C-alpha cells in the first residue's frame, strides 16, 4: 500500500502522569503509619481493577488481548509489542494527534479484529508504545460507531455491545442527545458557570481539560499548575481552575476542577475557537453508570440515589457533588 497521511486524533492520557492528588489523598499519605505492606497484593488488586476496565479482543484468532475503550480516539491503536507478536506488516504513516502533541506514527493493517460479536477488517491502526497507553491496544471510533459503550463505576467494569444487549435505557435518569463531529459525540447544550460549552465525554482521558477559549469566557482564576502525558509520551502543561457548576440538561456537577491548556486535540476537532471541555474519567466517576450510544447519538447518565451525592474524595480541586434539579 502506498504511503498515506491520516489524522488520527486521540485524547487518551496515561493515568500515571495525569493523576493529581486530592487534598484528602495528601492528608492520608501524611497520616499513614509506617507499617509493612504486602506490595504484591496491592499490585494484583490494581491489575485486576485495570483489566475490568478493558475488553477482550482477538485478532486473527489470536488472543485475547486487553484493549482500552477510548471514545475520544478516532482510530483503533495497537502497541509495538502486539504488532511484533502478530507479525503485522507496515502499510504507511500517519500524523497522530494526542492531547499534547502531533507525532508521525507508523501504520499497520489489522484484519480479523473481533469483540462484541463483531469482526472488523482493513483497519489502519497506528502503532504506539505500550507504556504510553497502559494496554495492548485502544478501540477507537472506527470500531465503535454502531455500538454502545457502558461503564459501571460501581463494579469498575466496561462493556461494549448494542443497546438492547446492555439493558436498553432502563435505570438512566438523564438522557442527552449529542451532535456528531468526526465520529465523536459532543454535548452542545452544556453550560459551565453560565458559558455555553461543547462537552466531549472521553473515556480515554483521566481528568477534565478545557480549552483556552473556555478559560477566557469563564475568566477563570488559576489555582495550581498541572502536567499530563498523552499517548505519544509528550507532556502537556497547563493551569488548574475550579468551575462552580457544569449544567447538562438539568443536572449540575459542582466544584469541577478543570485543567486548562492549549491542546492540539481541540484544534483537530475544530473546537479551539469556542469554549469546549473534555470530560474525563475522574469526574465521570461521580455517576453510578454512563453509556455512550453511538448508534442513537445519545449519552446516558445513571445518577446515584439522593439529590446531594457527596463525592468520596474532594473538597477543593475536584467535583464535590451532583445536583439533579
């Protein structure tokens, strides 16, 4: 195949570099007694939690492999190690846009990728380093377009299938119709401190990131600096600020910490000139469940019982509650 050039925007970030400790976590670290711990038990627990947030994928009958679901990634991605294991041949190059960078990457053609009772062929997949994505690969929008992604934060599990197989719309209090832009579902009726804002629900992002247009409209006051690393291994540096309220169709997330930065990913989506927010996993964990339904272009939220749900961690930098008005 001839050399190709492709824009493969992905918003995924590595958890290790993007985690910012909360005040409660800092206090716990300071107060923790010096006792010996079984480190292997802790590592196994973390590994188990990680695997429950991936889905098993086979490629050409090989596997299963652990793939992360990234609703902010345009294309499916595999790691260098998986490419070598499967003996996949290079077919070209592309420019992959991460949250912090634009980097040339090599492409392989993937046939026989199977998950959720579906088989995908002729996928041109960028190759990334495993330590930058924390999985064997990423399932992007090219393999999610007629499916629903459902994340149950009560059990830390993720599932991909059609809406009926995942229980339909039962149990979801808030159902938001979204617009489609380059395959992504974008909530266009959201407001942050009264500022109309486009919101991308991104299962590949750990924290929530706003563009500079949003910061200007909010007149946000910086509270701290942050550094996060994208899937290309490049650092993004910006400033943290707190929004009093994010309103989405009668639902309000209060005291939302937003990391503001001039991220190339917003430009790739055509969202760099007007207020936009990437809503990441740390804030999505306020809900019992969320579902991103690409076929019906709807995003569904299962709100915890009670109108003033207090988040376990936070007083200062992260959302403290959900109000279902």
